[in-house]
C-alpha cells in the first residue's frame, strides 16, 4: 500500500475485521492462533492496542489479525470496485517495468479510479487519510485515473508491484496479510518503518524508470524449463530456469544477456553480453559440456567447459542461488558463484 502519508493501521485492522464474517470452530489459544475467529482476534487487537493483556505475543496477534483481515479486505475492495475494468499494463509500463519485475508485468491487473478501503467508513471506524494504491496479490487498485506515459503513475505501480511480488513470495493474500500486519507491529506501528514497505520504497528509489531500456527488443518471459536442462537442450530467448523454491531465476533475455535474478527481480549475475551479436538469441547446453549463448550468426559467450567432466551434463538453477553445470558423476564443472545472496 502507498498512502499519501502514513495512517493509523490500527484503524485499518479494525475496519477490515468488520467485513469478515467467518468464525472459528476450534479453541483460540496461544498454541493455535490460526483457529481464532474474527471476534477473538478483534478482542486480542483491542487488548493490545489499549494496553490490556494479550494471550498471544503482540506482533503475533497483529499477524493473525492481518491473515483474516486481508482476505476479508480483498473480497470487500473487489466488491466495491466491481464495475471498474481490470486493465493490463500498457506497453509503456511493461517496457519499463519488465527489466525489474519480469513476467509479473503480464499477470498484474490494475483498476484505475478505484475506491480504496481506507476511504470507507465501517461502523465506528474510519480511515481519514486516503491511500493512492492498495494491492492484493496480482490485483492492484489505484485511486488515480489512467494516463498514458505518466511517470508518476508508473512509479506508483512499481511500488504496488513490489507488494504483488511479496504476496507471491509469501504464498497468497492471507499469508501476506499476516506478514504485513506483523511487521507493522514490529515497526512500532510506523507505516514507513514496516519492512515490507521499506522494501517497496527502497526498490523504486534504486531503479531508473524514466530512461528507456537499452534494448529496443522486448521479449516476454514465457517459457519455464523448470530448474534444469540436460545435454543437447537449447533455450530460446525469453525462456528461463527457476529454482525449486521459486526464488531464483536464470533468463536468456531478448537483448542477448544471460541473467540470474533473485527476489524482487534483482540481478545478481550476468554474462554482460547485452548488445553483442544479432538476435534472436538462444542458450545451448552442449553435449561437450560447454554452455553457450548464440546469436543468429555466432556465439557471444561460453562457459569454456568443453572437455571437462564426463557427459551427459546438466545445467541446474539451485535453491542456493548458484547456477551450476554438473557432469554425469555429479561433479560441478562450472558455477556462477552466486551462492547465499
């Protein structure tokens, strides 16, 4: 979420909870906080906010409240804005955001001119400070109207897309709500100090969205080869390997660069071959053990491992962030040395 200024999330917790109508059937205890019903959690939050006793640790109570509240809020904001069309990003937005967010730019949908939850009155609770945007996984709600080639709007979407990425990382809106509210409590209920907000603000501040990407060719990341390929396999531009835990991605890009991306689509290694050769490009795991990038007419990069080890060979994008070529005995013949970032 990106408000015009920080707001009291305690009100947002309480107002969101008013939308939830499911009650737990099991006992609510410190050992089973996920069994807590809406009223149980609301009592916990009220106690914590007002200085009363909490049967859960305070940040855990906030987290469990967020787990329930965020799902309820997701349904509520969708219902309130159901008449608005869900728009794909336009070509201007995709072109500038794809280098940073990869194929996430193809999955998010934006509703412009939306009414965000914090503009609503819910019972006795009211959020008086409006928010420019709220995100529920791939669904982004923006209060501003759509304008083409709008860099301020682009930066707002870039901020919200970091929350989309976080939602993906945590496994859905419920888990995102848990972590978001828990981190808010850990930040002494200061919006800008929330770790998830800091990540979004810092990431947008670290990238240049106003400069046209260097390559004029924009190739979608559409073909996932899993976490490995073997000898005699080729990967066309736009295809990628993804580690088993989903955190690391090796992409053969349309500009001819081979790049390993980490969480937040931050590059941690590259072949630095963008601009070399003539497109289209492909990556080949050859039977001689060499990993090679080819343009239309010639090779632009190689691991120089031909003749090393015993074939067949396997290229693996590992959970530790390393890209490794293994021979048939399991011996590495080449490694990106990007472990443990």
